[in-house]
C-alpha cells in the first residue's frame, strides 16, 4: 500500500494549489485540464485501494461501511457530482439559506430548534459539467443533540465544500466548530445570513470581524453576506381622510454574492475539490486499514512469542544436561524470529535471522550480564540437584529462558514493524527501551508458575 499512500500525500497537497488557483487569475483550459488530471489520479487510487489483495477479509469486514463509501465516491467522481454542505448552529437559517440558493422550498424550515434532524440532499445546479448537490445538516448546538452534531460533522467530512452559516458575530461554539472543520482540510466558506438586519456600515464591520475570526481558516474573499428570508417590507400610507394604511410585501432572498462565489469556486476547481475530498476520505481509510492490519499482526505476534516462551521455558527446565539447554534455547529463538518475520510479511533468510538474533542477544547480554550469569549458574546446578529441588531449580532457569525469549521476540517485532530497520535510535536504544518497558518480576513469576505447573502435570 506504499504506492497508494504516496498518492494520498500528493492529493492532499492539492489543497494549497487549490487556494492559489482561486485566488489567482482564471485560466479555464488549464484549470479544466488540471481538474481532469486530479480526478483521474483520485479514481485510480480509489480503485487500487478497493482491489488491494493485501487487505485481509477480516479487515474488509470490519471497515465494510468505509469500503462502501469508497464505492459511492467512485460513482460520484464518474458522474461529476459536487457535494456542498450547509453547516452551522441551530436557527441561523441553514435550511432557509439552502432553499434560497435552490430557488425553491425543498428543505424543512421551522421556528423550533432542531427542525433538521437528519441530512437532506437536493440537486442544485450544473457548473462546468459538475452537478452541484446541496446538503442541509442538523444544527451543531442542539441541546442533548450529540448524535445530530456528530452527523453534521460526518456530512461535512464527506462534502467537497462546506458553507458555514452564522447570523452575527461568531460564538465560541461556532469558532470551535469552524476550527474543527478546518482540521479536516475541507474547503470552507463563511456566510453571514440575515444580513438584512444590519445597516450597510454595520454589515461591513461585521464581515470584517468575521474575517478576523476566520483568518487562516477561511479566505477573506470567501466570507460573504446573504439574506435567505429578508424581513417583509412595511409601507404605511395615509389616505385623504388622514387614516394610516399598512401594507406588507415579501422581499426576494439576497443570495447573489454567495451564489456567485460558490459558482466561481466550482467552475475553476470543482473537479479538483471532488478529487481532494475523495483522496482525503480514502487516505483516512488507508490509515485505518493499515492500523487494523498492524493490530492483527501484533496480536498474532503476541501469540507466537508466548508459544515460543512456553516452549523454550519448558525445554530448558526439562533438559538435564548442564549448559546444553542454552544451546537448544538459541535454536528456538532463531525459529521464533523467522516465524515473526512471516507474520509481518517480511521473510528473513536463516543468515538474516541469525544476524538479527546475534544483534539482539549482544545488546541483551550487555544490558543484563548479571541475569545471564544466574542463568549459567542455574544450568550448572540443575544437573547436581535431585528430586523436588531439581524441579524448583529448573523452574527458575526456565523462567529466565522465558523472559529472555520475550525480550528477543519484542525486539525482533520492533525491528520488523520498522521495515527491517532499527530506525534512527539504533539497536542498543531500541533493546534498552524494551527491557525498561517490561515488568521483569511479573513476567518471571508468571513464567515460573506456568513452567512448574507443566513440570508437575507432565507424565
């Protein structure tokens, strides 16, 4: 999956290029060609992830919903759809703004908090052969609405562009939500809805303040004013008898600036936005897949190490020939290293396994010479003992062998996880860290108890 991962990194790098494209001078042919190239890259990477034979079936089952989303994203790229999420806190007029953009009442609008309880999608317009889809989301601050808030963030996370709606100066909740969304690397716009409530001067001051709040998160030109449902116009007339007559008339929504800005972004870079969104989602899935595979391998490695610990501990304890048990133990450690290499998909030759084992053993001896001295003494004494004392001595020596194998296995696993490398720290530091991280006394007690139990119950 290394080639795919490098592609995710390249596609993630499209975001700063996207900003330059919109901020700079439009060049339609170049923008179109660049967008098509980005779409092709994203589609190839998605298919490679779906078809990757190295992903175990168990991992595919665990991440079934994510893989289904990849299939949906591929279809979306093929159709050329762009998803635009309308996002914000309760009652800022998200649904009304989405309706105003659509030019029809497609989304539910109510006076009560939390009218939008689930994501709703409507086809909006076609720009530069891309079909724009508007997504209305639940409010992010509904009381006891953690599920709705999570849904809103999920929807924003799979959208190509997010319009964050406010109706005044930003609250701390809104600013925190905006920062969280920015961390998803999703392109953002900030729309000041209900702008008709302010005088022109007040509106400009408020837009300036919003741009200050959103600095580094939203580009200044992407902070725009709108009025989804302007207040009715009230006209008072006095007739010839001096009687006042009041008439009211609805005002048309004022979303021209917002619509123009959205269309400009989508026209210049819509395909790049779609490719970016797909690559970001697939990149996260790729990371999840890698983490699941690593966890599965680690669990299997744990079982392999423990099995060899038991085998070595018992073998050393049962061997009546002084010191010869150490030679048998070394062969078991070599077999364990080869087995671990297969678990991590990085096979080692016998020579490579021997070299790795020698490196680890040398570092362990340097760190733990006293323990190895005890091991040799216990080995020598075991042949001179008799009866139950022999069992006790054998149990102690077997426990030391168990502990040594655990250290060897953990060090070999770390070497394999890092791609057959000790990394920048080197073998000495890695082995020392592993020794320091393990509770030696606890392992020895467990090992001694397990070995004695086997010795007493074995025929």
